[in-house]
C-alpha cells in the first residue's frame, strides 16, 4: 500500500508540487510543522506522496482505492496513509494548492464536521467531500482541482477509492467504533462531498454529531478520530483522497477549485449543501468515494485515533489526532501535502498535539493557503475545510497560530471527535475543543456551526477571530467577527467564495506573521485585507467562510444546483442549504455523511455496514445506514443521542445520498413518507425535499411526490426559492388501490395512503352497499363519510360524487341529522354549480325548507328565494317548499299540515322538525280565536295527528290520531273537557292561558342528545 | 389593481391622521374613505369580469373599519365617525354581510358622549336609511318606520333619488302598520310597483295583492321587502271581512256581527281564490288571533262572531300582532 501510495504519491506529489506553491507551502509548513513529527514529516511527505499516490490511486483507481490506500497508509503508517492522502491531497494541493486545500478543506470540513458532530461530521464531510470529490466533486471539483493536482492525475484517486475501500476495511474495524459510522458518514459524506464540498462539510458535521458524538468521545472519537484521523489522515488521506480523488477528478476536470468554491459555497451553505452534497454523493458516488473515504477514515481513525488522542486535541481527537499526529506527522504531512504538501499536514499533525495547534495553525496557514487557493478556487470547500482547520487550529491554534491549517484541520479532525462530544457531549473536555472546533467548524464549516446550531458558527467566528483565542489555537474573536462581517458583506456565492479566499489568505498571512492574535480584527478592513494576518485571514476566512457559509450555503446550494443541477442532490443541497442553517441540516449532513460513509465503506470496503445500509436501504440506505450504523455503533448511538436532529439530518443526507444511489426502494419510499411526515416542519422539508429529490432521481412515487409537493408548499415560505410553485397536482393526486368495499371513517391526520384509499369503482360498490345496508344510520353515515373522504382525497368530482353526497344528505335528513345534512348540502351546492348533474331541484327545495324552517332568517330566505329561477320555481318540490314557506310565514297551520301530508321527496323530513312548533302555534291561535270549545277531533285532523290515515278514511283513523292528539294536548297544558255527546273538547278559554311548550323529553344539558356517551356507545356499530 | 394606488396612500395618510389632535383633515379623510370604496367596487367589477374572485371591497371594508376605530373614540374627530360608518354600511350591504353592521351601530348608538344630532346631517340621513333597512329585515316595523321617516324628513328635498330610495322601504313599512300613501307620492317618485298593493289593501282584493306580488316578485325580493308585502295579506283579509260586514250591516244590522264562514268562502271564490272551509276557518282564527278582527269563532256553527264594538280595529301605526 505504502508503495502504492508512495508511487501514487510520487505522481501526485509531482503533480502536487507542480501544481501549486501553496501546496508546497503547506507542505513545507506542514513539514516545518511536521517537524513536530519530523519522521512523520518525512513519512508524511512520503506518505503524502504516497497519499498522493493513494489519492491518485484512489482518484485514479477510484476513491475507494485511495481510501484503501489511505487506510493502508493510515493503518500502516496512518501517517503514511494520511500522508499519502495528504500527499495525495498535497500533491493535488501542490498541483492545486487550492485543490489540496480544498481537499484538505473537504477533509477538514469533514473534520470540522466531525469536530462539531464528531467524527460523523468529519466522516460526513470527508465522506461528503470525498464522495463529492470522488464522486461528484471528484469529477467536478476534482476535475477542477485535479487539474491542478495530480488528482486529475488522480487516477490515483481511483486507487484511493480502492484504497479507501481498504481503509474502510481497516475502517471496518474502526468502523465498528466510529469508523463505521464515520465511514458510513464518510461514505455518506463522500457521496455528499462528492456532490458538494459543502455538503461534505455539513455531512461531516452531521456525521460527527451522530457518530462521533455518540461514540463520541473515545470510541466515537476514536473511531471518529480514527475516522477523523483517518479522515484527517485517512480523511485527509481520504479527504485528500477524496479531495484528491476529487482533486484527481478535479485534476481531471479542474473542477476542484470550482468544486471547492462550490464546496465552499456548499460549505457556506454547506451544512445544507452538504446534505445535498451528501445526497448527491450518496446518490452517485457516495458509496464509492464515501466508502473510500470512510474506509480511509476508519483506518485512519482507528490508527489515528490512538495517536490522535495523544494529540490531545481532544483526547479523542487528540488520540485520533495523535495517530494522526504520529501518522499525523504523516497525516499532517499528508495534510500539508494535501494542503500543499505533506509538510503542512505534518505540521498540522505535529501541531495537533500542541504542534497540532501550531500545526493546525500552520496547516491552517497552509490550509489557508490551500484554503486560500481552494477558497479562491473553491472558497467554500476551503472554508469548510478551513473552518475545520480553523477550528482545529483555533482550538489547537490557540497554541499555535500557525499550525492552524493543519492543526486546524487536525483540530478540526480532532474537534470533530471532540465536536461529536461537544455535539453529543459538549460536557466532555473536548467541549472547548469542540467549541473551538465548532467555532472553527462554524467558521470553516457552517455545517458544524449549523450542527452545533448557529451558535457554533458564532463561536466559530469568534474562534476564528480568536484563532489563538478560541482555544488556545482558536482565532481571536475579533477575527471571527471580522470574518463574520466579511461574510455578511457577501451577497452571493461568488462573493463569498472570493471572500473566503481572501479571508484565507488574510488569515494565513496573519498566522504566518503571528499577527493573527495580535491584530485587531475589529478594526481590520474587510476583504481589502488579503494579507493583514494569515491567521486572522484564516480566521477571517474561516469566519468568512462561516459567515459566508450560510450565505454560501444558500448561494452554494444554488450554485450547487446549477452545477449539480443534473444531480438531484443539488436540490437537496439547496434545501439543505436553506435548512443548513439549522442544526438539523448539519445533523442530516452528518447522518448523510455516515450513510455516505457507510456506503462508501460498503462500496470501498464492502463493509457490512455499507452493504447493510445499502442493502437495507438502497436509496434510504444512506439514512438508514447512518442510523443503523449509529445504532450498531455506540458511537453512532452517541451521535444519535447527541443530536437527533443531526441524526435526522444525517438520515436525510443519507437519504439523499442513498436515495440517489439506491433511490427507489419501496422501503425507502415508505421510510421517506414516514420521515417526511415526521419532519414535515423545518426538517421535514429538507427530508421531504431530499425524498423528493431522490424520488425524482429514481422514480418518484405519488406518495413521495405528494409529500414532496406538500413539503415544498410548506417549505416555500422557508426556503422560498424552491420553485415548487408549479406542481402538477393532478399527478400528485392519490390513486387509491384499496379493494375493500367497507371502510371505517377516520379523519385523516396525514397524507392519505393509496393502499387505504378506494378507487372510484370500488367506491361505487361501497355506495351501493350503503344503499342496501340495513344497518343503522350511524353505520351508514360512517361509511358514507369514508366514501366522501376517499372521493375528496382522489379529487373525484363527478356524478358519483354528487350521488354520494345526495345519498348522504337524504340519509341525514331521514335521521334528522341537520349538521351532516348541511355539510352535504354545501358540497352539493358547489358541485351543482360546476354543472354536475344531480337532483338539483330536490335539493333546492330542501335548501329552501331548511332556511324557512330552521334558520329563521328573513334575509337568508329572501336571498334564497331570489336565487330561484323560473324553471326551478315550477318544480314540484320547490313549489311545495315555497308553499310551505307561505304557510309558515302566514301561520296557516291548515295549509302547513296539508302540505306536510303531501310533501314530495324528503320534504316531510325537514317539515317534521318543524311540526311541533307549528302545532303549538296553531293551538295557541285556536285557543285565542275559538269560543267556547273546539272538538279535539277537529284539531287532530287539522294538525295532522291522523297522519297514519289518508284523508279518505280520516274518520276511521281518527281514533289513533285523536288519542295522539289528546296526549299531545295534555302534554302542552291544554284544558280538555268532554261535552254531552262524549266528544272531547278543547276548552279554549281555559287553555289560552295554560298552554305551554314542554321541555323536550330527550333534552340534555349540553344540547345534543346524540352526544350522550351511553347513547352513543349503544348506537355505534361494532 | 385599481385599489393599489388608493390603498397605499391611505396607508400613509391614516397613521398621520391618527396623530392629529384636531379634526382639520376630516374632509380629506372623507374623500379618502369614499375613494377607497368606489375604487374597490370598480376593482371588484373588473375582477369579476376577468373571472377572478372580487375581494377588494372586502379589503376596503376591513380597512375602513380600522379608520372607524380611529374616529370612534373621544375627541373632535368623532364627528367624522358617522361618515365612515355610512361607507361601511354601503360596503356591507353590497357584500351582503349586513351582520357586520351591528358592531358599528352599537358603537354609534351606545356612545353617550356624543349626541347623534351633532353629526352632519347628510351622515345622519344615510345612517338612518341603512339602519332603517336593517330594521325592515328584522321586521321591526316601528323602529324601521322611525328611522326611515327620520331619513325622509331630513333628506334634502331636491335629492329625489335618495328620497325614492327611502320611500322604497318606508312605504312597505307604513303599509304594514296600516298607513297608506297618497297616489301622487308613488307617482312622483316612480314607485308604481306599489300601486296594486295599495289598491288591494284598499279593496280587500286578495287576488290583486297576489298578482301584484307575483308581478314584481323579483324586484321585491331584491330589495328585500317581499316578505313584508306578503304579510299584508292578513290586512287584505281583514279588509275583505270588513266589507262583508258592511254589506251585512246594510242588509240586516241585527245579524251583521255574525258572519258565516260560507260567506267568506263565497267572497273568496268570487275573487277566484279557491279555499275550503278549513283554510278559511284557519285564516279567520289567525285574524282573530292577530287582533285584526275582534270576536271569536264558533266552530260548531262555523260562524265568526264579531265584536259589536269596532270589530275591525285599525292598526293606528302599530304593527300586526304576531
């Protein structure tokens, strides 16, 4: 491996060297810093070269190879691996200092992410980056950078990917710890990163939280460290690889810078972007690069971890760093190399310890350079990385301002682990580092910040400013503010990128000059300050990245979209960007990163995780894998614990990535649905978006599409720019598949499930069933409501709809259920208005009667009447209703009860509800007008008590009607007497003062007898 | 679209107006309020013409409601409240959301600090017109009579269009409390649709009333007086019975107070209105119940026994008992 790496490195180095002085600078710095680990340096350089080679190999071979190389390197000489990676990156960086930086950044970013989140982040970032680089980035950014670097050359990168695979393998062991997650995240990230640097960062950030955090500290840290380290180292290597790969890719396509920029943008957007990136990555190259990355990470992490822990960045990170340091020397060298040369990496590594800080500073410087370059080329990428680096550097840097870049990176790496802790366990001692990391992360990695929440960014900013302040190695707060200011001035991605680049330069210079901490950044002019202070610049850059990151995120996302447009990830990125600000995004990234990592692992290493993840969740794999990894790995769990949001985000990112890659498994869809439901709010949007995108990429289900549409519509306000306005709602309408005729009504609380919605033909059968059902009204009402719901959900508006509503309205009338009737009536009104045929007249009559008899509103009545046209007025039912109205308004009870007896349709039912009132009015009137008595038989006849009999046999049926009437009269306080002939008479004079309206027998306090619990239970079917 | 310019300026104007202690800018406010309503109406017409949902007037209503809130408090600006109220009435009546008038009316009528008579006359007339119309809907005829009469009395005599609008509602109200207008009034203000209604009341011609209602049903429904006019039927019955009573009295004063149901049925038949005994008995019972006829009905003999003193009391500006 080493040889391979070296060989590759050599190539890469060659390329790297040629590529950029900066890379060399970095390298040198790293070397100089590596002096910390001279051997490391040497090894680093060698490793770097090897790394480069690895990277190249990875790049060339495929990220996985590089990652493998990295792994190997990391494993063997983690340093070497890292170095190799670094070298690779360096080479790339050298070739393209920026690219290297970018790679570094990416790795850093990853680291950063890891810092905040822990490894996961880094992993993510790395993975993202890696992925992005390798996969997408590789192609793009890599292509961009690659041109510079050997990356392009980087065929090695391919080898890297392969190596990454090996790494993953190594990582596998690690993976169990964090590496897996990391790897997972890495893969995820890689995928992301590949897609977007930013995403990568974000992812990494996210990843960290999830995996790194969980394991956090030790395990995670270790793993994460391992990852980180691996990431750093390996990551670096991977990153580098990824970066390299990317760079290679970039080299191939020169895209690196762009990518970086994009990444930077992404970073700025990063968190969000990362997610997208991750998505992209996940979707496309996630696994490969991610795998490679992850593989690398794991390996490196495992190795690095230990070493890093010593590094003490945060113990874990330190441990990871240590390894990284040791290896780190290599790694740092690698970093340096990455950045621009192994040296810087070495330096970083060296600095990581303390050196780390210094190194980090240096590395930062170099990173800065790289970043600068990268930033310039790919501000975001650099930023993200830088941020990480910054963080690291900050935390570390505080010790050593210069080391920053590497250190920062490492720190970032370290921080990442710590970050995870922080994220998950801020309480950990790492918290400081974490904070730093966060701050750095924030600066460097918005994702982190976002992960840690905006606060981290602020912190980061402050950290950045206080590179020395932040932790020992943090940037002065003023620098952070400075960066913030600078970024705030940025109005678009390009500006941000430029800003980032400038910032990097400034900070790098400041760091180099040692003025980073001494400068009054608050007074420092913005942007016009290219050199003012390297450290400051870095910090500023970092901070700028941070500040810019958010912006970038947005703009990056856009850019990413534009660039990535082909990729669904872009959308996710955008979304993620919008979301990116939120921790969730970060988390998502992290998660994604993990997933990506897992994928990458799977791909590269074919690790169980990946396979699992991927297998389990092809598209979802990312998320699930991430989750699973998390679950499986204590680290992951820790990460999850650390931030459910981040997990979710990660899952989201994973979704994205996985979605792309695996995209459209039914499981995924379901999961997506559920997730989308879960995250319907802010996160949900992202997820949904992600979902959608993946779905889009793959084969959007109605579900997903609908969910997406919903999400989009919801998120429109938030994201604003989603351009979801023109949905084809018809395409999103549910098509029912349920064949059950009977279905209980349940008010929907979520998007309808096609499997529970009945298509139209089944609904027709259901309607028929209800028609013929002998069950009680409650049952039939329930069935009809479910039919109505299914119709509504499927947006069916035709004669069947009218029939259903008419049927229900009639049933409700028969049962005297006015509220339900009114619902149907109002629906029918609109349906008729649309010209759908139905029993228009009948229901016009019902409506009229309803107004007359029950609303008792003259204005409504007048308006209802004025709406009737001539044709309608000639309808029998309407005529009847109008006659009833006249009878009611004039109080003509005789007419009323005649109409009552000959009412067509269900007019009787409506009149039924008014009969009691009418009778009472009539009796009151009679008792006032008649003297001395009225025969009850006459009253019974006039007031419709003989309803059981027809007019013909009134006299025969008088008996029953009479009895009923007498009972009614008595109930209402009428005075009845019997005259000489034995006929019952109403004593009108006595009754005129004694009549009263009795309380309804079934009256209940709350006014609705149907609400009585017992009654309801007894009446409810089933 | 038309409201766009008009909506922004008031938005700038009203905050300033709110801060001015004196009411010196009331005239400007009047113009703004008026223009808002007019523009909103036009915009709605345009929107409806283009198939869009017209909701500008609604927006104007909610905006003017805020303006009203500024004016309705204490201070010199209160004098402008009634104008805005009237603009609100116009909007609400146009939109058919007259229930929204209630809160405005309450705040005008319950405020003791400001005598209603201190408002500008034109606003008072408009206000009384609209509140009178509301009372017509509520079938609160005495109140409607009071308000519409106030509006009529204070309306500028040269503003015949406004007088006609007031009479359109005042005449049915007056009819339902037993006051018939002179023919020249109907002619002068072109309210000929009430001619036959009044003739029917005078003659006790149920058929003429029904024909008149049927003929102008759309118009009456639109203005909302259809139900009011329909209730005049009882007065027509009363007039018919009174005529029968007078005829009976001329033939046989001693038995004039006993009116056989058959006679009434026969009279209705002569009017080509087909009603059987039960229905007529019911009508008579209602007439007695509503105190349009004094007396009682003997079911056994199917005879209406009229009071010997004033069997058909005049309404005397009181509504028919309900």
